[in-house]
């Protein structure tokens, strides 16, 4: 969930935060993961899927925008550093798509919105997702069912809620006069969280069962090793 109003699209702090996240991701050299042949196909497919999600959106009265994020899915499949870099590429591609669909020329592109969208649709939910998944790995047993529910459904829903709440608080501080009521924001947030949890959880479940090699954060020796020992 974010706003399409231009008054929120030029805050330099969001640019600094976004650049800091990208710089950190670059220092981790996450592209090394793509040396795995299996992950290359998964990465390309995920990029196309999330770019489509970012291009399709619903705009409510007053400029409140609802669109699925895909950030938790990217973090689960590829880890936080590669997810942050990949989501920036998705941001660029979807911006081009939206601007060309609107019939805008290069001179009319809304370039500042690139950083706002990246902050609220990628960076914040990705960080929340990575933090929640780290807690799940620390405190819950390593079981495929726990992984699917926790890393897929639970994390995706809470990351969407957290990112929406953070943006709503930011919007209230930076532009308190915007025509959004608490009811509008709450309804949009719940719709987004439900959709995000359903889509991410479903895809994570499918990948863990049928293509575990596509999920970099899922390791057979951790989540299946104990199952084999117990059955023996």
C-alpha cells in the first residue's frame, strides 16, 4: 500500500535510505548465488512475476494505492541481499511499464517515485521479512511445515502490515492533511496483508515441495535431516 500523490515523492531521506540499503546489498555480492543453475531460472521467473505485481495496482479514492509486494517471496527464495538488488531492478522495470502505459515520454517520467516505491514496497517489507525469518529460525523447530507457514504465510502477512503501518505513520508526519481516513488505511492494509500472505504462502509451499532447490533459505540438511533420523 502506498500513495500516488506527488507531495510524498521527493523526500530526500527516502532516497538516502534506499541507497544505503542498495549499497549494503552490493557489499554482500549476492550475485554469487546465481552461479547455481537451478536458481538462475527461479530468479528470472521471480523477477517477471514481481514486476507484473508491481505494474498491476488498484487506486482508491484519494490516491491510496493497493498492490502486492512480492518482497517476502524474494527474501525467502534468494535471501535479503539478492532480494534487495532484484527488487530495485523490478522497480525500474515496473516504472517504465507504468509510465509507458500512461503514455508519458521520458521527460515526463516520475523518477522520484522510484525511490518512494522502492522504500515502501521493497526495502521496508524485505527488512521486516528477514528479521522475522531470523527469529523463526532461532525459536521454532526446523520442520518443512513450520517453514512454509512461518516463512511464507506468517512472515508475508506481517511484513505487509508492518510496511503499511510504517508508511502510514510517515505519511501522517510528512503530510498530515492527506484525504485518507483511518478506516480507509486499515481496510487497504488488511486487504494487502491477506493477499500477500496467500500468494507468498502458496508459492513457498509449492516450491518447497516440488522445487526446494529454488529456495535458497531452505536447506535439506536442516529441515529434512531430522525427519529422516526420526523415521529411522
